[in-house]
C-alpha cells in the first residue's frame, strides 16, 4: 500500500520541465528578434550619423569671417563635428580618394575651402536639409551648400520600410509569444487539475491553493528567461566572434541588458498571470467537469 501511495504522489506531483523549456524557447525566439532590432537601429543611426554637409566658402574670405561662421554653425543643433577644410586639405582629400592630379592641366587649385559638418540624425531628411541649406545661405561668405541628396532620400525610404517591417514582425511575434506561453502554462496546469480540486475539497482556501502555484510560476518564468538569455548570449558571442565579426561594431551592452530585463519581466508576468488564471478556473469548476 505504501508503495502504491508513493507512486500516486509521484504521479500527482506537478511537472515543470516542459513548461520551463517551452517558455524558454519562445522567449529565445523573441530575444533573437530583439537583438536583430537593436542591430538594425544601431546600423540606421550609423548611416544617418555619417551624412556630411559641405558649406563652400567664397574665394578671398578673411579668416576671421570664416571662424565666425564656423562658430555659428557649431552652435546649431543640427551640426556635429564641425571642421574647416582649407583648399590644400580639400586637394589632399580629393587625391586620397584615388582621383588623378590636375597639375598637368591646371596651374592652380580649383577646389574651394569649406566648412564641413556631420548632421545630427534627427535632421537627416529632405525637408530639414532644405531649411538648413537656406539658413547657411544667409551667410554672405557661403557660396554653395552641398549634401548627398540622393543618399538622404534613399536612406529615409529604406529606414521607413525597415522600421515598418520590424514593427509588424515584432507585433505579430509578441502576440504569438503571449498565446504560446499562455497555452503552455494551461497545458501544464491541466495535468494538475485534480490536485488543485483535491486541495479545495479538503478545506484549503483559494489563496492557500494558489500561493504555491503562483510562487512556482514566478520561479519558472525566471528560470525560462535565464535559459533564454544564456542561449541568446551564446548565439551573439558566436556570431560576433566567428561568423560576422563586423557586427561587433554594432554591439550595445546597454540595450542588450535592457532587452534581457524585458525578457525576464515577460517570462515572469505571463507565466504568473496564466498560472493564476488556470488555478482560479479549476477551483470554480465542478468535480465532474474536470473529467
């Protein structure tokens, strides 16, 4: 009899391995998408932060006027890393890009001096650049303003498409994650419905019955998230060190840490809510309805 009772207790003991594994796998997929979104955002910021504007200076402009305009541009919110490029520096850059020297054709340097600066990423769009060009043109020493117009237009279009695509994928996956985790927990609790009902029948209160399941759900959600985080970290390390070392330049420890905390919060929250709801459901059901 004792052996049969022990075997019965073992069969009625809740099994948490599959729920932990199932939730961990779902969080792993969500985390990989989160990592891709972070890299896409960093790549977008990199390209948008490398748009340079050239404000060409009129010949014969005194140095004091150049310095004054340079300081004015540097004070603007749209300008980063402002640099005064002399005619000789412009020539050296031109030659450094692999262009042929013009000494055999011209006996003077045709390239104008300029004040170059990188745009703040919030101003990398056609409308803002038109306003910036008009603002720079009000300075009498500026003869012309140039920037990669085609690059800005294409970059804005690509960024919008990628943003909409990732946003759609993230939204759909978030819904799938919630449904999958909820169903996984429901299946786990379904196997324990008789245990829950038995505790109620011997006089245990709802709070007393729910507490151990809720506590275990929080722990399971945490363990699932940790397993997912460890797996994601291993994947990221492998990709950045062996498969695509170039991605190291996009590595953002702060954003990854935030993503890991979100995964922990999602894992704990959904498992807790699903478990508590399932326990409450079975407590309200009649014994015959459990079969």
